[in-house]
C-alpha cells in the first residue's frame, strides 16, 4: 500500500513539473484581440497562450502579451 501511495504522489509531482513554465520561457499577461470576443485575460507563456486561445501563427492578430522589462508579444490566428 505504501508503494502504491508513493508511486501515485511521484506521478503527480512529475506532471506538475512538466506542466510548469520552464525558467527560460517568459510569462506574459495576455489579452485577446478578436473583434466581438471581448478581452479574455490569461497569464502564461507564448505556447500556453496559443493553446488557451486556440491561436496559430498566421496573419490575424489573436492576442497581445505584456511583461515587465521585455517587448510585447503577439500571437496570431488563421
């Protein structure tokens, strides 16, 4: 029983570590820029914002991210 408990906790810790932003990834505060969608604030990396908003790198601005000390970031949608 102790082994099952230890393995279960270990698996949960590994998932948290993998899901956490990596130190080299900048975290931004994002606002959605799609007409008629309103703003939808989100905090995360560029990749996590693309997943959250469903944006891909294309031509139409999807969201803008701001972070202290770095230039603004933008993600696009089809």
